[in-house]
C-alpha cells in the first residue's frame, strides 16, 4: 500500500486466477490445445496457428498473467502485461458488487456497451477491503 492524498492510503492488490486456481488448467489447457490443433488440421498453415494461439493468449490475458489493481483518490487502475487502464471516479456512475469482483460503470443504468466502457476489478480474497476503498475514495453521487 502507498499513501495517496487526503483520502487515505491507496488499495493495491494482484489477482492471478491461473495461480490461485491451478486446477482450472485441467480444462483450459486441453481446450486451448484443441483449438490450436483444430486450426492446424483445417489450414496446415503455421501463420494461422500462430494467429489462433495469439488470439487465445490475448483473450485469456486476465487468466494467464497477474493483473494488478489500484484504487486511490483519482480512480481505479488495472494493469495487465504491458497495458494499463484508468477510470477516474468522475466517470463512474454505478458500482455493482458481484460474486467475483466489482464492476465500475460509466452509465447510470445498465447498457449493452457498459462492458466495453466500464471496468471489472476481480477480488482476490479482499472483497470487504475493495468495497471499503470504493466507499472511501468515490465521491458521493
């Protein structure tokens, strides 16, 4: 944790589903290998196989690599491999506490595109701390 402005210390944590639930690899690895193998059988082209493997890795990036989260007075930040995304509290209109994480939406009501504009913060055994940090940092609506 690091200090941040007058609202108190920032909350930082890491979530890595592949390490936290290694048994899921028993399903994920054969499915991914099967998909890449199917592309090879259909095309017999190394470039198509490389493309399929790359798309799978991009699609599973939140599962395959650690994701870092930060909540502070400025907003929420999610950092993947080489990519980071920030959502300021001034843009958050709705907060939904869910079973696996919290969803920050820029829309006051549910929308079809909110999954592309909002941000999902996965818990890592810290649901209460995340909820408390959001209540502490997010200005009253």
